[in-house]
C-alpha cells in the first residue's frame, strides 16, 4: 500500500469505525503526537479514539501525499454543535505512522483567482513555487514575489489581510495541489493550513483553515 492508502484507510477505521486494531497494525512503535486532543504515544492515541462519541463521524474531503508526509482534509461531525473541518498531517517511516499534527475549526475558507479550474505542472516545480510564495510573498512581504505568484488580485484576494505568516513548517505537493502548514498570528498565535492550486505558474485557488494554537497540551511536543 502507498502512504496515502495507508493513511486514508487508517482514518476511516479510526474516526468512523473506532477500530483500535489499526493502531497496532500501522502506528508506532514510536508515535509523536502534536495534537492537543491526546497524550503522546500509541497508548495516547488509543485513549483518544476510545473516548470518541459513538455517533461521531468523519468525511474525508481530500488526501495529498508527498514522500513520507500525508495530509488529510476532512469534516468531523458529532464533536461540537457544528461540523468541524480538520487538517491532519501524518509522517510515515517504513509504512508506519510515527508522527501527527492537526488543526480543527469551523471557519474554513475558499478563494479563487481570475482563472481557476484544473491546474498543471510538475510536482517538484509546484512544491518549490508554493514554498517560495509562502516564504517570500506571505512571510517576507516581497511585492515582486506576490505579483509573480498571484497576479493583479494580490495577496488579499486569497488571504485575510490581518493574517500574519511567520514560519513555514510543512509543504506537501501532490499533482496541482500543494498544502502548506504555517505558524502565524491573528489576534493571537495560530496554525495556518492552506491548500493551493497551481496553474501555469500561478496560484489560482486556495482552501484554508486558521486555528488558534491551543493554550495547553497533554505532552511536551508542541503544535509544530
């Protein structure tokens, strides 16, 4: 099975079937947890899944894979009064999941440029292009990088002008889509999850979720 297949099967079994056997099958033995929802290690994951409400559910929206990293975007129901969008990043080594980051929130956003639709291009080129856009355009504020990446609409056509990007932590490219996980601030520290669609060397579409960094964690690994 590919990394993407391993992860998509695992999230179905974890979040919908509440199947703890999959933890033994594909997680650990070392499992580094960055989520605030559960303690570190495979036993912490089993405890988290065991506490899920019986009526809770999960709908996978998309999965992107790039080397040892897989990101899943999905909608969780039964955890809160409203459905929550979740971005989960999973790191695999030798076919086993050994590390996990996440972000949950109800305020997911979507924006398109003047030209949207299916993108194109080489995955390595798209990965490098989007990393440069985030590092130089969003973090560095370089107007030339902004103009070259998003065109006349500028940064504000895709990103809240009040949102400050300060560090890029992960880039996952799969086809014409590139996911980035960044650190920033918006009335406090936040985790910034973006999926960018690349077409003809430009950003043409964005899906995103900005979630506050939790104040407390049941481990010492932090959010990033």
